[in-house]
C-alpha cells in the first residue's frame, strides 16, 4: 500500500519503520515544516493516510484528506466533539460512491484494547459490590497536550456502559479529596512525567483492600503496529471503523 503520514514526530517515524518492514511505501511525510505538501495528496499517489498530530490540527487534517477522497486512520485525541462532522462527511461521500473509510482509535495497541475488554468484565462484576469505588489514573509524557488522555476517556466510557451506579467521568485534580467526588462520578487522575509512553490503571478501592488493573506501554512500537494494521484493514472498505472491528479479524 501507499501510505501517507501526517505527523512525522516520534510516533510517525515509528509507524514508518513498521510500514516499510511490512513492504508498504510512504507517499508523504508531512510535518509542520512542510505542511503545504499535503496539497499534493490524491487517490493516485496515496491509498490511505495515517494521522497522528494534535487536538488543534487533527480535525482539519482529517477533513481535508477525506475531501481529497483518501481514507484516513487517525490516532489524534482531544477533538472528540468534532468527530460527528467527520462521520457525516463520510456518509455523504459514500452516497456519492466515493468508497471512503475512516478509522479512529484513542489507542492502537492490541494489548491496551484487550485491557479494555477485561475492564468491561470487571465493571460488570464489581458493580455488585457497593463497598468498592472505582477511579482511573493515567500517566503520560510531559509533551502530551490533552488531559485526560483519549484512552482514559475510552476506558471510563467502557466502565460507564457496564456499571449502572456510575453516570459520568470527571477530570480530577491530583490533590482532590476522594470523599469530595460525587458517588455517581468516575474520577480520572492525569499525571505527566518524563518519558512515559502511556500507563492506565483502573482501581477498585474498599476499606479493606484495593483491586487494580494496569496496562503499561513500554514503547511506541505497539501503537505503531496497530496503526499499520488499521491501514491494512481499511483496504477495500468504506464507512466508520475502530479497534473493535479490527480485533474481530485478528
């Protein structure tokens, strides 16, 4: 496949390495320094574009590429409120027989998505034990701009779908007293430290013990492999997809 990269930082370079190892070619390497190159994108030179940038630029990047008729894999988080517009655009384009696909995930790690499935089961089980309360902690590198992370939000939403007494999640200050948090709310504590690839922990606490589930990424390789798998998955498809769809094929 001919894959374009928008966002050519550490993550983009890791994706490039995996893509080349798998026999794909890189049609564009777009960063802030050469963003005008994106104007050259078309369906003849690119099969799919992989976008890893920032909350500020993701929406416009994705929209531009889809308008060009190129399917997109996006791993940028922090722009959730605009994804509905992208879904409408995809629907409109596909009614015009353009066969476009959009794949978004807050985290492309296969291990992390298995972790999400484990959390679904744990939430269903733990909601029957009122002596426990649940919270989420996420740790990332200091350069990460959005908080909480998209993965932490996905994790919270996964728990909310399976834990009847919880109604919402809330970003909590790290010095927030736990007893001041609404009992129907899942608090998310967001920590920023040096060179942390991504750690997510769900903790169920009672007066007698704690139960914790943790996923800790050791490198960006797992995310990059998942992003390339997503690009391969989109070949010949149209519509909206995510990691649940991909994992069904693995």
